[in-house]
C-alpha cells in the first residue's frame, strides 16, 4: 500500500529546490520565492521538532512557512499551533495505478516533450504559474516531461510529470477554463500514465487542494485515492 510519506518524498524529489540547508530537524529550501511547496521548511523524515527547534528556524529565517504531513507529523504541528502558527493550504496526497489509464489515445490530443514549448509556458504564465514558480521543474531529475493537451484543434491544457522511483508525479496541472467539462482533465491523466509506463513507473501521484471538489472528483474517477494530507503553517 502506498503511504503518505512515500508520496510526499516523490513530490519533493520531482519538484526540488536548488539546495537544502539542514537546521536541526528541518530542511530549509534555498529559495525564498515561489510556491509554498518549493519554499517551506520540511521535517527530516521521522524527526519531531521541539519548540526550541522551531525558534531556531524563526531566528535564522524570519517569516518561514512550515509544512507538515497529517498524522505522521502531528506533534510538530501541535507545537507550531502553540506558537501562534495557523494552518492553511490543506492538500490531499493522492496516488493511483497507471495501468487502468492505459489504452489508445485520441490522435493529436497530447504531446509529451522536453523542454516545455513556449505555448506551455504561456499557458502557465497566464494562469498563475510564472517562471519563478515553474523553476523547480528544470531542476527535476530525468526522466521528466511537459505535456501539451489539445481538444477541438486548440490548446486545452498542460502539465508537468517527473519520475521518482515507481512514482510519476504530476505538477502544474492546468485545464483551460473554456475547455473544462470536455474530458481534458482525464485526457491529461491518460497521457501522463502512458508516458509514465514507458519510463517504468506504475503509480501516478500528486498533491491537490483539499477544497478543490472538481479536481478530487476527477482523480477519484481515474482510480486515485487519498493516502494522506499535508498542510502549511504560517504566522497571521
């Protein structure tokens, strides 16, 4: 059975910072700008932070956002809450088998490629993921791919897929608003699964905002299940 820790490890490995600084039980990404996923302090696997450990990070890097895996890192989460941190950005960690998504794909409906085409960059730019937020994908280990999705002879979406061990991890998943409810989301998963299988991966994984009901319903239809949760902690 896939665990939350395995999925989180794969997410981080396929969306890496340029460097990590070890400070007590925390790893601090070098980046201070970008997504919370790329910039937040994360616990070393299996570690538990004391209030003194948290205070050390606060002194070394004021304004740091912390991330914790639900259940596995609740002791640290409780200490963050006691110091006035507020949880937000709750994500579900999802995983599901590649095999059920394999099969013949519609012609010219998706194009795995690397590096990302300018049109993919333009789509991400327009929908809130600028170059700074996309930077981790260029640091991700190979194999990796961008996938441009098409429907009705038009660009309909894009996503990035990176491999870690048996996992193919999806990031920057985008379906253009005008192409929603046309099956583009499922099409993206099928293209990702086909590419992943060719790389030897047997499981798709991704984080998704827990409040995004449409996305979680789509992933459930694709055979993906919630294996855990992740949340970010910041001072109000």
